[in-house]
């Protein structure tokens, strides 16, 4: 595991212990179980969808929005994402490097009012954080495979099953994808899983876009495949589709956009235009 992920994992554990001291896990679990159901994840028949991300800061890109500005604009921004056709909204809740907060997740889910599900994106290490996500209204969580051993992954996925959450399994290399394949074989009938490839180098924080194409042949079959990081343009969206991805997770480009609804529409149109024509049965010709 890289120094960056090691630091994030330690910070995440410390946050969890502070939260657990304030609200015991049994109490939080009851609150999560009593939460209103999240909207289901629905993917388009057009062959390409977008996960639109809300975050204040990126270690690679720097400040994307000030806290005060985001608190005022969070409702309109996530509503613009949904209006543009995003299948899901991802919300960064990590506070030390991304300026995130669980309150952003709560506000986003309230603003979306059941239109699309919200993904908690963080460096999750404990099932307590899955309960936090569900209590805040999330429909799914991101799990970074490289950060988690087998016992931790099992505990997190079993908590997702318990709370009826989907999970995006994030990979960086072939070893991660091999682990994803084993998890899919074990859990695919119990929880909805997606697999993502993050093209950001965790040592330099630079995007290595060639990773998406290089790892595409190794992606597990039968689950939605997500291209993550570095999707900035229509050409990037089309390239993801041609490489074999079904969705793209887009953060920086949307946070920097002054017209996020139109940016979502533009990226979706470019990706869907690149989808290979499906073979039409002869009886339908």
C-alpha cells in the first residue's frame, strides 16, 4: 500500500474511533436500518452512464470549491448533475485532504429527493462507516481494494448486504482485479457490485490514462465497469467507452464547470455516441 493510502487509512480509523465514542455502533446501526430506502441504481440502455462527483478539494488539483460556497451551492449542483442525466452522485466525505464531511452527503441526498442514489466516497476501513453512510442517506459506498485485507472486505460487504447498499470496488492493478473477481464470485447474488479502475498514480497523484486500456481486458465480466480519474473531455469519455467501460466517474471537470448540467449532458452524449452498435436480430430488421 502506498504512503498516501496508509495515511488515509490511519486517518480514517481515527475518525471512526472518535465517531464511535460519540455514538455507539449499536445505536448508529439502528438509525441506519430505520433510514428511508435509497433510490435504486438504474443504468441506461444507451450503454454508458456517468457518476458525477461532489468534492471541495483534490490532492492533485487543489481547491475546487470553498466550504462556504459549496454549502450554499450544494443543492443546485447535485440537482444539476441529476438533471443532466447522471446515474449516480458521488460525494467525498474525507475531511483532511478533500475537505469533505458527512453533512455534504446528507445534504446531497436530501437535495436529490430520491432522483438518483448517492455514493459515499471515502477511505472506508470499518463497518461503522457503512452504517454512517446509510444513516446519511447513501445508496452505496466505495471500497478501495488495496487498502483492505480479506477480513475487512468481508465485514464491509456484509454490512452493505445488511443495509441494502451497492459497492464500487476500486482497483489499481491486476492483483486488485483478481481480488475483485473473487469477491464477485462470492457476493454477486447478495449485493450489487461495480468494479472501477482508478487511473491516478498514488505515488505522484498524476493520471496515467493508459492504465484504463491496459487493465480493461482484466475486468471481471457481468458487472458494470467504471473508469475513474482524469476524465475531462468528450474525447476522454469516448475513449473510456472504446476501452470497454460502462460508466465514468467524473469529479474535477464537473466541479470546475460553471454549467455542470450541460457538462454532464456533453460527456454522456460523447460516451454514448462511441458505444458500438448492437447487433439487431434478423427478425427485427
